[in-house]
C-alpha cells in the first residue's frame, strides 16, 4: 500500500512516501475504501505544523478527505455494497491507497459527481453545511454573515443559507477572494475587510453569524450580532458568552445530502488544481497559500 507518512511535526519535509504490503484491517462497523481522490485541507497543514497539539505519536498518516470505492465491508455494516462510490472525512489516514472508515461517516457519491468533487467537499464543505443546517439552523428570512466566504467552509455555508431562504447574506473576504466572490454570485454582499468595516456595512445587524476566522474578525462580527442572534465560531479563541464554539462531527447522512445538492447543481464545488497523488505534489500543494478553490490529489 502506497501512503505518505508524517514522521515528525514540522514543515513539509516531514512528509515521506512509504510502501507496504499491509492494508488497514477493518472492525465490524467499518468500511474499507480504495482511494481515488484526497483534498488538501487547512486542518491537515495545521496538524502537521503541530498547531493542533502534538499528542499523536509519529509516524502517522495525515489526510482528512476520502473519495473512493468500497473494497470490503465489516460484518455489521448494511446499506452499502462492494464497489459503491463513497466519500467521508476521517480525522486522519486518508493520504493512503486504502482507508478504513466508520460506517456512520460514509456517504454514497451520486453518479454525476466526480471523485475529485467529492473529496473537495468532504471536510470543509461538510463543515459549512453542518454549521448552517444544524449548529445555526438558519431559517428563511434571517439575515446571515459568513466570515471568510472564499474558503470551502464559507462558500458552502453561503450557498446553503441561500437555499434555506435566508434574507440578506453578507460575507467577508480579502484580496483575490473579494473578486472571486463578486463573480461567483451577485445575490449576496461581499465586504472587503481591507477597505471596509463590517459595522459600517451592516448597520441593522444580522440574525446569524458563522465565524471561520476568529481573532479581530470575530470581535468585529460581534458588534453586528442582533440581541436575539446566534453566532457559531469554528475557531476556539474567544470566551464571549454570545459565541458558541463548534467543529465538524463527520456525518455520512449530512454529507450525502450535500453531495445530492451538488448532483442537482444547487451547490457548486470550486477546484483550483488537480494533480496525481505523490509526495512531491502533496508537498507543493501544502506550501501554496491564499488559493481560491480546493487542491485535489488523485490516485488514478
């Protein structure tokens, strides 16, 4: 099995290629998937750098997105079959040819959605979908502010909030992200935080805020949150009582709902580049900054 291991915490040079005849063994409630595509997610880079803590023993296999076909099923798994095209977001282990997944995290991929698209959705987009539909439970007519709309979390959250009938939708961005969002859809307001203040652009406040940035951006957002409003932050750096902190809880049913929206062209997936899965390309992709759209590595 070809895989890319992280042999220590640090820069991209800690990523090394390995090849072993051993495949992951699965538990009764798990599914074994042969990988076809994996996305580059900010979480993986932060984990490699040690920014998420350094409790996990190394070497280990990084990676948080899976898109592939089922090659084995645990004895207690139903609803899936060998050969099914599936996607999921595991905590680790996806930078490998084969990945063992908990059945409840796995979603079937519609026929007209590619492996690259599914991998690009697995972590960030699933996080944005879960935040809007579950954590914030945005309702029709409510005004929404998404901090960091050009990222995969924010871009999905914008689209899902719109589908749920949101009123005014605002989002923040900088640099190339501003131009990208303005051309992506004209039905929401883009705030360039390099030149504009959130409080000045939203004088009447908003009902719902999703924070993907933290720090000063979160503090500014709190100034426009209505007294009855709801704010969920994916960045745990504020103890304001109005802030609810959350993180992705991988959910196969929700991911399948999101994949279906993509299949129906109701949610768009933006991919910046696709390259073959190998250690050289993984290092190159993990060194890129300020990319609009997902970077994906394919195993085929």
